[in-house]
C-alpha cells in the first residue's frame, strides 16, 4: 500500500502541474488530485519540493523507457529528427511538455527543483548521445563532433521548440524544417564515396587546425 500511495502522489503531482501550474501546486492540490490525505505528502516525501523532484525523475524515467526501443533502432540523423517530431507531438498531447515547462519555471526560484529537472533531462540526453555516437561513427563528421555536447544541444533545442510552439507554431515548424535540412546534409556526406569522404575529412581537419 505504501508503494501504491507513493505512485499516486507522484502521478498526482505531475497531473497537478499540467492542470494548475507550478504556482498552484501545493500539498493540498496534489493530495486532492491523487485522492489521498494531504499528510501523506509529508510522510512519504518530507516536502512538496521533494515530491516534485521525485515526480520529475519518475516521469522522465517512464517516458524514456517508453521510447528506448524505438531510439535503439534509429540509424541516421534523419531518422532521429523524424522520431523527434513524432515524440514532440505525442509528448505535447500527453501533457508532458507542460510539465517540463512548469518544472523549468519553478526551478528558477525553487533551487531544489533544479537538480531534479536536470537529472530528468539527462536521462533523455544520455539516450540521444548513444544514438548520435552510433549514427556518426561512420560519417566524415564523426571525429569532429562532440556527441555529448551535441546531444545536450539537441535536447535543449527540442525543449525550447516545444515551449516556443505554444506561442508561434509556424516558427517552431520552420525551425524543425531547418534541422531536417542539416540532417539531409549529413546524409549527403554519408553517401559520398570513400575518396570523397577522405577529402571532406581532410578539409575538416584543416579547418579545425589538426
């Protein structure tokens, strides 16, 4: 029963963030959403901030697990961006974009939320980095790209685009289109013959001062 109550509180916290926003998220509103006694928030988590931090990790772990098998099958940058588009639609419809937006907003003023929000994002970043290392391994770009840094840039871009879409859907669509053009360039480089790929690597090394 204790584990069941904890799960109810975690899911109740996430639903409360979506439905009422960070400003109206409290022990009372979370408990009401979860259908449990308010005192159980403090019994299981100690504080509302600790509950929200745990809910952030809980939500991210579930979402990453849901998509992990699909990400493991991605074989190109174009496929990664196509997956990103599909996930973007699904995550927004399910309310997870709203949760992330509320947690990011709350972390600006509630320091305890920042590490948990980062930890949740890091779960996604680790998955994206694994995909990037795999798809860039045989590319002329592979040795010149910091896969970890690029994974963080990709994650930050999608977070920003998901939030930006709420105020400018057309602009967000154009930004995604620009990313797809870059993926197309990567695919074109991968399609070059061995001699042309060596020439590209040579030019990239010169540009990088290697």
